[in-house]
C-alpha cells in the first residue's frame, strides 16, 4: 500500500509517499480501506520528533481516517453492529496516513448520513478531544460560558459548535478580524482578536466581571496566568496543548480563593476502553446533531496524499480555518 512516511525529523519536506505492507487487524480490530485522512497538530509534532507514537503503534502519522470496512474481528464487529462494507470513520493512535489502516472496533463510528468521506475524516480527533475535555473534564453545563483559545483551529471550530449546541455561551479568541468573524459565523457569541485586544479584560467585560466558567487552552505557557485572572469562581481551565511552552507561573492565591480547577489531558495514549466510552457518548449525543445539520464539519482544504508536505506547511502557517484533509 502507499503511505506517507516521516523519513527523518524536520520540516514538512521530510514527508514522503512510500510503500508499506498492508497492516493486519487483530482481536477487537477492523481493517479499513482509507479514502480520507484528517490532519491534526499532533501529526506536526510527531514529524518534528516531539510526539512519539505510543509503544506498539504504527510509526506512520495520522490519528483519524474515514473509509470502508474490509475485514476484522467478526465477534467484535457483530457486537458493535459493524459489517464488512460499512462506511466508517475512526480514531486511531497512528497509521492514518495510509491506504489501509487498522482501528479498534470500539473507536469506529458510522459516517453520518449525507456526509462525504472527506467530511467524515475531519471528525474523530477533534470531536473525541472536545467531548473528553470540554464536557467530561471541564464539566461544561448549559447556561455556563466557555472560552475557546484558538477558535478557528480544528479543535476550535468543533468546540464552538458543540458548546453552542449544548446551551453554553461561547467566547472565542483568534488572531485576526477575519478569523474572529469566522468564529461568530460558526456560532460563537463573542470573538476576541488576541493580537489587538486583551482577552482577560474582554472576558471580564463580556461576563459583567464574573469571568468565564471553562477555558479550553491549547497554548499553556504564560496564557495560564492570564486565564486564572479571567475565570469565574469554581471555574475550570483545561489544557490540551502547550504551543506556548510547558512552564507556567500563575497566582495560586486566586486558585484558592476562587476554587479553580486547572486540569489537562492527552488522548492518544489512553486505552481503547477509555476512547470507546467517548465514542459511545458521541454516537448518542453528537451524531444526531451532525445528521440534523446543527453541527457541521468545517473543511478548509483537501490535498492528495502525495502532497502531504504542502498540507503540513499550511497547518504550520496557521492560515487555515477548520480542518485539513488528505485524500487517497
């Protein structure tokens, strides 16, 4: 099969289309003929040598795919209601940039009715991540407020729409007026241009001084201290990436007085059982919203798999709004 390989750690140019043996599915797994592969920021980190695959996982990048089930564990498939020939999308721990990919049955979801393979491939990584962090760890409730740092990223466009759909007030940050406008179009109630506005002051102003209930933080670094300043009492800060650095200093006194929670997670190394539970929640709570058009995928660009380097260059430019997808 053809697969996009990381030939050495470095810039986008190290991605090359090569050949690999077709992987074999094992117990609890299916083999998917991949038609589209989603691109995510962790793929870039892996290419740079900063995010190694979990032990036993394919060294190929790619955390989400959409395609057709070709074969698999018959008992596990029967229990999950999956059959050979079904169109599915799946979250994987690696190996997604390839014409064939093995995925745990528990991490497969049906392609939502009316969705293309490209649209379906854009769903798993961001929807699993947002559900796990905003709703499970951040405990966002209807009537509360969510600040999304980086509202036009793949994670951001998903978080905006899901939080809005479940009754939260959404404040998004972005790095240009154009991106702020896109956040509002997607359903954010407010958008803050962090290059020209102080998001701490704006968050307080927009909440009449109360502060936001939950922050979804993909930056960390010095952002954490500023987020502590603009979170409401009993607020939660959920860190899912450290693009601004791994070290943070903040006012611990405010954490005590306001009873704040600072938490975070990485999804890739978690167990199949953990990810399977998220998949079941998505199937029950979110897939109906996708099929009803209340939440929609946001695709910025598609690239042929042979142009994976160009796709990564676009992601690193931060000029995209929404998802970037490879096609096979």
